[in-house]
C-alpha cells in the first residue's frame, strides 16, 4: 500500500502529461495524492509525517502551478521534498547524534551503530543529491525531459540505491540465531 501512495500519483502525472499537458497532469497528481491518502486513512493505515509533507507540497506547489500557469512551481516540489528528507536524516545526526534510519528500521535489522551512522548519512546525502539533480534537470532541460526524468530517472536511481544499500547492509547485519543453535553453544 505504501508503494501505491508513493508512486501512483507520479505515474498518473506522467501518463496525463503525455496525453494532455503539465497543468492537467498536475491537477491529476493532486487529486490522486488526496485520494490515496484518503484511502490509507479509511483503511486504518498509519500515515507517516513525510507523506503529510508530500501531500502539502503537492497541493501548495501544484496549486500554484495551476493557478499561476507557471511550471516552475511543480518542478521545484521534488527538490524541496528531497531536501526535507535530507534535512530530516542529516540534521538530527549532526546535531543530536540521533540516527533516524536506526529508529525507523532498528526493530527489523540489527547492525552496529557505526553502520547505522553510515547508512543514515548515505540516505541523507542521496536525497540531497537527488534534489540537486532534479533542480538541474528542471532548469537545464525541457519540461518533457524533466517529466521523463521525474518518473524513470528518480525510480531508476532509487532502485539502484536501494539495491546497493541492501547489499552493503548485508555486510553488517547481525543475524539472529535460531533457538536450536543458541542451546548448543557453550556458555
């Protein structure tokens, strides 16, 4: 369900852009995001803080795009979202030594603190780079190229990064031993 919430509005944005224009695509993305969030709420799923932030950004920046007929607003939205992700990960790590990735995933995966710190920093820097890349593509290329990048580029980069992080995390993950093996170990 989380995948639906994250990617359905982007996919619909892409499809509507290809058959119509940026302004209709933006309106559909706003409606789809509101509908998905409403569906999550109705089904009793928890809505994370960053999903609320994403909703607010699409409504505000998408609304400004439609109202002012200025595509710069919708092109800026991903950069702001990725910047907020980066700040949410890196800020607490730098100033309070809090590792948000460990708080989010620590109950499912056990790794040493230094590995969590590297993972947290890697994700923060990845989002910062993705935000910068979005900004560059939005300003240096056509809207058509930006829309293609928004769907295929960001999904592709995200998949490659996730696979890389999973392989890297596997080096540090502390496997839980089955109870049978625990009983056989010397004490």
